């Protein structure tokens, strides 16, 4: 299999192909096993179910391309949703203000993460695990019982349709487009990759090696705030103890499955979108087949492990693809390009 | 016969990298292997060391033909390779490093005393003054090189391949290494010596082979060749060794460094005028990297003054320096220079993207393309494309990408740290031309180098840096190897005298 994968120009397209094949296989299987799977209604359910995660994932994906990770995502989603629900229900805030509040709280949590990781150079995994605990605990100190009933505006955001698709789906699409525009059409998008690939060189090239990851943390937090709002709207309320629990792992799974390197510097949003569709279909299909929630948990865990495997595979492929690309460069240039000083003893070709 | 390679051919996907290469190295011979980056030296070494399987041809070591191609079988046949980057375990001592992974054992127990005896014996044979019990973390580059050599000797090789062994050594250490190579040769070992430095060829080697485009273009006794002939054979064209004309119209000082002090260096005075290329001659450890990084703000300054265009500045980060038009091309290309997986165009244009963009917000691909093409032409980038990733260019062309990064920002002061390390002769003259052009456009250029030849060709003035201090200053045309070595050693003696 490795050998066939080597034909691809880069690791991203190779992982995308694996994912596409798996997605098609899943769809065929679920269609055969359940006559409800391939219906317009069910597709809308899939979109509605996964929009929240999609919104939270975009920021995380871009952040991870630049290097660090945010594992406090789930708590941020829970906290923003619950606090917003409180404001709406107990203090009768208008919907627009409440939404801004949710996004703002998310951005503030992101700013804390960003200050510690990007500005003070703390370890991203440890810091964001810490904020994950801290935020969840602080939230339950503020409110430890569920809040329900958010009013008509949030009912529209949570369950409404526009042009046949859930409103939440449109919002997720908009966030994806915004992320894509940022990555491909702005200079800062190139900086994200450069900083993820070689921070030292980026530093000496005068790129914003601290400011940019900081802002990406803020954006990831704001995205989680938006996702928290969407989730609260969909559930028409929030329960502080378990709202958004485990979201960071689902987002991480999607990001890694989508071809973003854990080490940073590689990945595309199209791959992440494909991974989200795959995970959405998988979860939906299992639900239709009436599989127990514990099996679903096992599957989620497996998906994360597979994602780690895919990350390792891509890194390996990059090494091999490098070999091929050198050969290509030779045809065009009749030179033998860079000799890899870092890997003197390249393993014999198998 | 030590090593006999006949008709070696290697193709990668239809591209011939080696075509019918013959290489014969006799026992007790040092054979220099030369060639530009991309000539096939690395592939040849990898074939011999078993890392790459050739498509055709035979490799004989001693009287045995190497049949299966793997690093293990090559080692068993008696081939040992020493790569340029050292792979020592810093927490272990010399003896333990030498025998790492190939310990002498009796049952499960390591025979430490025997290992130490053998190490001491080899050290004596190599004429080296090193304690077998010393920790390697304190060793100099030469010491580490020595450990690598002894590591290779454990398997009692018949052929020893050294890949650019002096790249990280000071001139003095290189002399010691040369002496050790001669001693090894005299024990009957066949030595293949890969290098970019012609001086070493004439000092050390018995015969020389030049590769170009994957084929052997010259094999001859060193005594029958001249440096000029070798340069032309390597480059495949007559390389004009231009000598820097003294910049007649050097303008006002752009960079003024006064009494600069930082960790391990100083106080240093240095001045660079508009339109001038200033060379800093210094060996590894002379403080040349620290000097440039301190000016740039990548390393904290503890004292002194830096002026740009007469204005006193103190940069806290490189970004502030770059905003002022001061940029650095670092010496460690792979770690600090190139973005290996980003396309060539990104590598060049990263600091320029915002200036080229619409309202500093939206990229303009057309402007980017025009800008990149112009720079690539100016630098004679090869291949002339910006779409392949940085790692696919040769070392010299990667360096052009890094230099090009600052040509596109119109900088006032361009600092370059060993810009041609590991760069072949052809790409070197392209780089020299580009740097002269930068100076001619009114910028000040400061280049550090440990190669006198380079400074003579490139610099208007040469400052000799030794142990973090300026030992002397002389016009570029007078920067001969002898004079520079003499000056840097005089300087060293003086400083030692002061310290006593």
C-alpha cells in the first residue's frame, strides 16, 4: 500500500484519498444496512450534528498548522454556551449582545492560552489541559445546574433551515470559507505555514512568530465561543457539567485525520472538512444502527489513534516523496538537489 | 586494491544520477572526490556504503565483490563512512562513544578495560592527545571528528570515506585532521576524501577524481593538476575569479559598531559604508556569528553602541532590525534559513508578501510572480521555478533563496554568516555577483567567512576576528591565506598575553 501511496505528489493528497475511499465504503455499508441513512432528512441531521464541531475545528486547524494545540476547546464551548444561556435566561439580554458575549468570553479564554503559550513559551499541551480543568471548574462554581429556554432567536439558530439546509450548517460553511480565505489569500496565511515549518528561520525573517500564534489562540477561542453559542441554541439551553465535554478530542481527531501535522507546518482546510464529513457520517451511521453509546466511544477512540497513525504515515511519506521530487527537479534542471545532511544514513529502499 | 568501483549507474525515475562511474582507490592512498553540489558525490557514497542500491556496476572492496546492498553488508565488507554531522552521545565519555553499539563483551559484561586500552592505542596511532575518559560534551569539533574516526576504526575497515570532514573545523583543527588522515593512510587504509576545499586536495590527497553531472570528468594524480584546472573541471566552464575592485565611491558609513560587547565577544568596532562589502575573517568560535546576531538583536547586547545611518539603535528582535533595513543570512541554512517544505517562491517572498499585497491584506499573485521571477533571474536560481519545495533545491540554490529574501526588501545593511558553506563553485560566483550588486546599489554588506579566497574575491576590506575581538584590518586585495592566518594567530597570541 505504501508503494502505491508514493505516487502522490504530497502527503495531503495521499491521506485525502485514504479518507475518501473509507468514506465511500462507509456510505455504501450504512446505505445497505439502514434504509433511513440515505435520505434528505438524515443528511440534514448529519450537517446539524457536526456543524458545532466544525465551527470549533477551523480555528484549531489553523492554530495547529502554525505549531501549538488547544486542548481547552471543550471547556470553552461549555463555558461560553452556559454563560450566554445565563445572560439570556436570567438577565434577559438581547440575542445579539449575548452572542457577542459568548464569542468574547471564548476569545478571552483564547487570549489567556495564547499569552501563556505564544508569548511566555509555556508548553501548549500542559497549559491548555490546565485551562480545560480551570475553565470547567470555574464554570461550575458560577452555575452548577442547567439553564433552559433561550427564546425564539436561538430556536431559529438552533433548529432553523435556510434554503433546505440547517442554519448551523450555513454558519459552519461561512467559518470554513473565512478560514480558507485567511490561509490562502492573505500574507498572514503564508506566515502560518512558515512559522509551523521553521520557527527559527521565521524569527530571523522578521515574521510575527509570537503575535501570530497568540492571535490564532484568540481566534480559536472565539471560534469555540461561537460553537458554544450554536450548541446552546441547538439544545435550547446548557448544562455546565457536560456541555462540550470531549470536544477538543473530536476536533483533534478531525484535524489530524484531515492531514494537519501534529508538529505543524502541513495541512489544508479541505482535508479537515473531509475528515469532519467522515466522522459525521460514521457517528450518524452507528446511531442509526442502534449501536450502544459505549461502542461509539470505542470508535471515537479508535479514530483518534488512526489519526495519529495517519500523521506518522504522512511524515513518512513526506520523506519518501522528497526523494521523488528530487528526481523530478533533476529532469528539469539536470542537477542533483539538496543532499540531506540531517539524515546521512537513509535506509535502503525496500 | 582498496576500493574498486566499475561502471556504477544509478537512475531515479528515468533521471540518471550516476552513469558508468569508475573509481579506484588503492590501499594506502588518499583519494579526493570533488564535484559541484548535485554532481553525484553523495549518491556515489551512498551506493558504496550500501544506503542506495545501484542499477548497474560493481563494487569491490579488497578482493571481495559486494553483492547485496545494505549498510550492514557494506560494513561487513569493510566500508566505513564518516558523515559531516557528528552523532555522538553527549553524556558518555570518549571510550564509550567509540564503542557505542559495538561494545566488546564477555558474556553480558562490557570489557571496559579492554575498550579503554584499544582507544588509547588508536589515539596514539593517530597522534592525538585526548583523554579516553573525557566526556565528549567538552570536546572541540576536531575532538568529535576524532571520536567519529575511531568509531569507524572499531570495525577494522579497509575503506574509510570522509564526507566533507573539515566543514565544521577551524583551520588549525583541519591541519590536525590532515595529519591523522596521513597516519591512517600509512597504515594501508584506502581513504576517500570528499571536500569542497581545493587547498586540502593539494595538501593531502594523492589522487583526485572530479564528478560532473554524474560522470567522472577527471581522474589524475594530484601532482599533475592545478587548482585552476580543478575549478574549471568542477564547474564545467571557465569561472572568472573576479577580484573585488576597491569601492572607489564608498559612501557615508551606514553601519557603525562601537565597543560592542555581548556573551563571549567584544569590545568590537566595525564600520561598513554604503556601497562597500566588508569581510569578517574568522574561524568557528571566533565570535563572527555572535557579532552578527547581536547587531540584529537576535542575541542580547551587554554594551557598546550600534548606529544605522548615524542613528543609534538597539534592536530587541530581528523583526525590528528588518523594519530598519538590517537583515541577516544565517550560517546554519537548514535550521535557521530555509523553509524546507515551503515552495521556493514562499522562501524568497515571505518578508515581502505584505508589501506586495493589496492594502496589506489580500495577496496579489501576479505581483508576487513578477517579483519572484525577477529575483530568481538576478540570482541565476536553478531550477528557475518557485513551485518546488525548498528541500528540492541544491544547497547553493537554497542559499540563493535565503539571500533573495533580503534582495526583495531593499535592505540598508545585509549581514551574511558564512554564506557559501557547502555551496559549489558555480553557485558561489552567482552569489558573489549578487552581493556585489547589492553593494553597488548603495547598501552596506558584511560577510563573514573562514575562507581567505572568498574574501579576496568579495570584500573591499577585511576585518580579522579572533576570540571575539578585532585583531587586524586590511584591504581586500591583501587578504591572502598566509596573511590572514598569520594575523589571526598574532591576534590570538596578543590576547593570550593580555590574559596572563
